[in-house]
């Protein structure tokens, strides 16, 4: 549940930040009639994201016992790729996201009018929504608790909506630097767990070796259904029994991504976001 709450919170806040920047800029440039078209684009992106999640579940449910692990493993690897790209994209682009969005909005309004503005908002939000749908599906299957996963995601998105409203209405300075940094670190471990799950699915069908080579057997401690087992699965997407290849994948991914994520090659950006201006964003 926690991992999906984190997914919903992180992706939701990124989407909320995008929407807040667009709305604030339209208000400040006296183009209020275009605001409703931003919401049209946002609504369409949310609907499309939900359809992606439903489609993934529908396809998975129709597959045979042999094809389902292949599909689940493939989606898991794609999800890990998406979230890894998202983490580093935010780290690289956070300082310019506000000016980039304003420029895109200006170009859309001048070249295509209201429809182009709606399309621009749709694309900007759909990127976050599609990542959320794919990563949520993979994480939910990794933990094996669909109901708790849905509850976690909904709560995370609900929290993001509240934070987004604060972005738009607040005149105070909100420091998001630590938020993006901490959630990025936590998402690395969630993604590592999804990667481990994908490896397990491919081992199950013989596409990867070592299915019977169990390195960690914590089944005596992490009894299925207990609070501890649920907590570990929710935080790290780990199962009681883990093969050597799964451990290698989990550790290698976590260490590598954390190294490059925390390695500071550039001068730090302004650590706070002025929500009344929304002119800059902090580094991830």
C-alpha cells in the first residue's frame, strides 16, 4: 500500500505542479478564457491514464498461465525504465520546468488557439498519468494485494490534489527540494522491487536462469498476511523467498541509480518554489 501511495503522491504532485504553472501563467497574462481548455486537457489525460491501467489488467486477465508471467515481467521492466527516466528527468529539468511550460503554452496559444492549449495540457499531464498507470500496475502485481494497492494509489493522488491546490492558492514559499529528493530515493527501492518481480516472472517461464536458486528465504519471518510481510512488500516489493538473480538485480539497480541520483555535478538550484510566481522549481 505504501509503495503505491508513494507512486500516486509523487506522480500526482508532478502533475499538480504542471497544472498549477499553466493556470497561474494564464491568470497572470489575462488569458482566463483559456483556463477551461487546460482543464479539458487535464480531464482527457486522466481518463486516458485510467484506460491504460484498465487495459493492462484486462490483457493480463485474458492471457494463459504461460503468457501472463511474460506479460507481467515485460511490463515490470518497462515500468522500471519509465520511473528511472522520470527520476532523472526531474533532477535535470526541474529548474527550467516552469519556463519551459510557459513557452510551450505561449506557442500553443499563438499557433493553435484553445484546442492547442488543451492538447498541450493533455500531453503534459498524460506523461505523468501513463507512468503512474504502468508503474502502479507493475507494483500492485509485485505486492500481490490489489485492493490495498488501489487504496494506496487513491490516497496518494488525493494528497497530491490537496498539495496542488496549495500550490495554486498559496502566497507563501514552499520548499519542494527535500520532497523530490526523498521521494526519488524511496522510488528507487520501489522500482528495484518491481525489477526483482520482473526477474522472477521471467525465471518462472525459463527466460532467465536460477528459479530454484533461492538466496534469501525469510518465509519463517515474513509470513504471508502478517503485518511485517505486508509492510516489507509495501515498502520494497520484496517476497519472503528471493533468488540470487533477484538479489543481484535489486542491489545492482539500487546502488547504481542512487549513486547517479545523489551525485551532484551541477550547482544546486534555488531550494524553494515560490507558489505565487511558480517561476522556478527545485532540483529533484
